[in-house]
C-alpha cells in the first residue's frame, strides 16, 4: 500500500497565544481534541507533537502556545501563521511574513 503525503498548509490567526486547529489537521496528525502536546522551537517555526509528560493540553481543539515560544517568534494577536500537519503526528507552526503593499 502506497503512503500518501500531505503537502497542503493551512493559514490560521493567533488570538491570545491560541490557535484553533481544524478537525482535518487533527486527523492527519492522529490527535484527539484534548491531546497532550509537546512544543519545540526549530529555526523560525514551532514543532508540535503528541507525547506523554509535562506539556500543554489542547482543549476543544485549541492549542495554547507557551509564552516563551510565542515571544521567540513574535506571535501576537492577529499574527497569521501557517499550519503544516505531518502524517507522523507532528504539526509545524510557522509565522507568515506579510508582503508590504
């Protein structure tokens, strides 16, 4: 059986350091709505994956981004981010640099 690769991304807006994760992204990552998540800062993005241990809990599909990671990437209210789900259960959150008009 051939493995399919998800190459699509989704743009979301940060509000009070929270992101609402669409159902289809949770399904690609294999997450439940109240999953325990681990965050890691990588270059100019945040990698999120499901693990056991000290983490933050997703409640009603909302991810609460830890404050130190939000500050490191300058995520404020209204920041547009790109959500890139991976089939191995990871989610990459990357801020979008808006083009000046």
